């Protein structure tokens, strides 16, 4: 049984301390401990009140997420909360740290709440496809009003203690929450009544019978949580909190709606991602206790969009960073962009002016390699040219301390090739940031053949400090993310050749939940990249790229020159269909003997998803990704896959691998395309009724692809 609660008597006050490291979730042992602790305190005549607090950095981080979907054991949260709420002795929540979800709900059934100034509170259940199901949707609106409460629950934000005090979520702040709570109980020991949030209605009464606030919230939720089930349920709960005159009726409604969320596939998908993200930060064969180097100072080579964004990540994490460029004008421009980005954050209220001064003060720059001799890590972020990168690494190897980690920010170049020019290949690693690096959460960490455990552990630790979702990939063409795009993009392009138009394909995939359809993405990246590479290498255009190359021949390069698969109005990124392209689509289809036809949305989604999933299973079968969930983390954080579908591999598991193999076989028979050739690995899993999980053991893996045999233009 996980977790316990310590019972102590201090000055006639029972102090119940939740102990369930590291963040004190309400596991069975904690629920039982709180229930029994309350009973003991209530039956001991010498006890004048109860303080509930947590051990370590958290008060209580919520219900135990690992228990969802299983059979509940021990005292329920409802039993515990009834015990607290019906107590005749005052109960104070001494909120020493994080109070999230069921943790804040615990505090809300107490009579009083005193928080440490460093505590954070919030009801982030929505991130797990859930709603606050232990009274949070009924009690929070009574403290802060329905609009603020719904905003907190739909965003799932963590609110700092001083803001919680202003909003009225907590009553007071103290550096020593337990001592202050005991003193407080002594000051109210003779009071007959202690406040209960269930009896407060001054903040909700004016909204009774008025739908405006709820309609506004529905629009807000549709915008920031597109396609998600839980936000609508949260709004319904708060409607009950406002409109039901009997508190218990609202509570009952919350219980019913919570259960619907619990049974919904989105809940399973989003909890898969919660644990997947934490698992992805661990590398199976790198022991947890591996020594990590301290990163006190960093350098970034290149002051372009990527370099600037990466430098901002370091500065935002409080790590001094030096930017190096070889060109003074570029450097000036790059520093200017960084300053503008920070100014915009201040204007939008996302950064305080004094915080801007602090972070920009951490960024220095120069043209001289000698200036980075003492840094602990260098991230090289120049454009994708292996010869240039090798030259830079030779220089870095000369000027930096022997222990400095040398990272290359590449989306697809051979990290071992780059490491080979240094005398410290064990200190070389790939760090594939996504653009804009200061905003996108994904960090693909590319493990070279010789990257040491210490280097890898240090980078994973650094990823957490930079607030990234880090995923390890072996050094293989396209790593995880870009390689998977191959099958997906291939099918999007084939569908275009077969008769679907770009906005139809994008529309179908966006309705499925993708943040951006493939043709909007191609236009954003630039159609000319592949076209130029093929021209330069005198390579033949593959069938799937025929239309894209033909567009480039007509000077349609994508967003960069205002026309590609779509048209763009200057200064806007909004795509407008381009009917003038249709003649060209028909011509290219004809030239390639492809008969154009009407294609359904279902077929569009199915073929693109099969392309994505099948390449993912190959990546797993080669051990390029450690686990299927790692691939899901990459796709959700870097490629706009909807979190509520749990990522492409979870999606395949939830469809059933036997069905996936059936459909791959169906399309393979029709097209003979390698995109649909199901691997033996996938077939075996499907035959045995298994799911995509860990990569096979070392000896059972398919050989990973080599950089020599894969044409970069194909990825
Ligand atoms: N239940 C079970 N395990 C939890 C947990 C929880 N609520 N919260 C965190 N953990 C585990 C993590 O899985 C991780 O385990 P690991 O070390 O084995 O990988 C460990 O605790 C540490 O977590 P993090 O690595 O995430 O630590 P951080 O310091 O980065 O973050 C945190 C701490 C902000 C608390 C973050 O873990 C978090 O956001 N947790 C979830 C909070 C939440 O969503 N609470 C609501 C739960 S649902 C609920 O309460 C329903 C109720 O309304 C009925």
C-alpha cells in the first residue's frame, strides 16, 4: 500500500503529515491515514483542532494517477472528505508546497488554508482528460466566482501562492505553515462555528440563471482545448454549482460527470502521455544514479532563428549563455530578434520588465571562439551542412575545456560523423530543438555510438531544466520525428495525385485533430528545399514529389514567397486555396497515369495515419526509439498530433494491431507501396494480441538504417 500519514500532537493540535514521496499523491495509504488520523483526533478530547500538511516539497499533488482505471481500494476520497468537512474541531490545511487536483480539493474541505509563499495551487485534472472530481468544481467557484474558477480548471494552470491569496483561494501566507496553523487554531478554539466553503454563495449567486459566462467559457475551451471532452464537462459542473440551490446536488452531478470522463478514451490517452513523458526522460541502460555534469554556463554557435531560440531557453532557465557568430551583422540581427521576442513577452504580460532585464543580462555575444573556453556545454546551431558542422566541431574541440559537452542541433545529420572529428566523441550528442526553440517543448536527444552515460544523463537533466519534453533517439536517418513524416507525407502527396485537393486533405487531418495539415506544413517549411537538393544532386523527382517540384518550377515555394499549395496575403500566415494550381495537379496526375477521383475524409485520415504508424513500428523494431510512448511524446510535442488521441502509437494500440495489419495489407495489395508493408515485428505483436510497447531486446532488433543508404531528400 503506497503512502502513509504521520500523526503528531503539538500543543493540543493533531498534525497529520502526508508522506508519499516525491509529491504526496492521495494513494490508498494516504487516504486511510487521513481518515484514521481524523478519527483519532476527533475522539481525543485533548485535541482542539487538526492541521493537515505534507512532507517535502508538496502538500498533496492530487489523486494517485496510477490508480485510475483500476479497482479502488481502502477509504475513498469521499469518505475522507466527509470526515474532514463534518469535523466539529477546526481543520487547517497547512499548504507547505504544491497543492494540485485532489490536493487543493483536500484544502478546500478544510475550514482554513494557510500557504507557504513558495506554494502553487491548481486544479489541472483537465490535462489528464479529467475534471476535479472531489468537490473542486463546486467549491472553487464559491471562492473565486465561476469565470475565474472555470478559467483555472480549463487552462489547468498552477497559481502561485500570492495570487491564490489575492483570489481568496487561501486565507493567509506563512513561512512556517505548521506553526502558524497551530497558533491560528489556538486563536479560534473557542469559536462555535468554523467556515465551510459549501455554505458560501456570495460569489455565485449573481450568475444564477445567466448563461453568458458559460457561453463565453465554451468558446474559450473550444479555442484552447480543441477536440477535448473534459472542458465541456467542467463547464457543466460549474453550471450546477451556480444553479443548484442544494450543494449536494451539485456534488452529485460532479460525480456523474467525473465518471463519464474516467470512462472516456481521452482519459486513458492523456494519462498515457503523462506517464510516457516521465518515462521518456529515463534511458533504459543509463542507471538513474549516473553522475551528471553541472551546467553553469553555456554557449550557442550561430545567431539565427534556432541559435537565438536555444539561447533564450538557457537564459529562461537562469543559465548564462554566450552566443557566437562569425558575422557581425548576423549577430546584431540575432540579438535584436531575441530582444524583440522578450519585449513582446513583456507587452503581452507574460514576462515582468525586471525579469526581462535579468534574462537578457544572462546573454552575451561575440565573434571570438576564445570567449567560450570555459563553458560547460556548447550547442552548435548553424545551418544543416555536415562539412561546416565538422569544421566547427574541430574548432570547438580545440578551444573548450576537455569536459565540455559538444552538442549539435541537427534535424537529421549523422551525429557520429560529426563526433568523429573530435578527440572526445563520448562528449558529443545531438540536440534537435524544434522551431521556435524557446516555445516548442520537444527536444530530441540523439545518442551517438560513443555518447557516454554521463553525457546522456547530463543532457536529459538539462532538458528538464529547460522545461523540455526530452526523448532519446539513436543516431539514424531522420531520428524519430522526421523519419515518421516520410510515410505520412508520402500518403498526403499520393492522395493529392489521386484527386484530393490540399485543403481537403488538410481539412480531414485537422478535423482528426492534427494542429496543421500536411500541405500547410509543406508551405511553412518551404517546397523549394527538396527541389533544390534534387537539382543540386541531379536526382530524379520521386513520384510523390512530382507536384511539389512542378509548383517550384512555377516559382511557388510556399509561405516564404506568398504562394505554394496555398496563396498567402502579405503579412499573414492564413492559407487561402489556390484554384489556379488545379490544372497543374490534373496534368501531373495524367502524366503519371494516375486517374483522379473523389476521395473520402475517412480514406485520407486512414492512409496518412497508417503511413505514420507503420514507420513508427519500424523505428521501434530497430530500437531507434526505446518505447512506443517515446514516439507519442515526439509526435504530440513536435508535430501537432492531438494529445487526446495519445500519440500515433497509442492510437494504433487503441484501434487494435490486428486491424492495423489488416488495413496495411489491404492498401499494400492495392498499391504495392513500401509505406504499407507491415513489418514482421508488427505482425508478430498483432498475432499474439499484444500492443506496441518497448523496443525489442538488443539481439532481436531489425538492423537500423544507415546514413549512407538513405537519401536525405526522401526524409
Ligand atoms: N499520482 C501519481 N504519481 C504522481 C503524481 C500523481 N498525482 N504526480 C506526480 N507523480 C509521480 C510522477 O509520475 C513521477 O514519478 P517517477 O519519478 O516514477 O517518474 C514523480 O511523481 C515525480 O513527478 P515529476 O517528475 O512530474 O516531478 P515534477 O517536480 O517535475 O512535477 C508535479 C511535479 C507538478 C506535481 C507533476 O508531477 C504533476 O503535474 N503531477 C500531476 C498533478 C495532477 O495532475 N494532479 C491531479 C491528479 S487527478 C485528481 O486529483 C483527481 C481528483 O480531482 C479526484
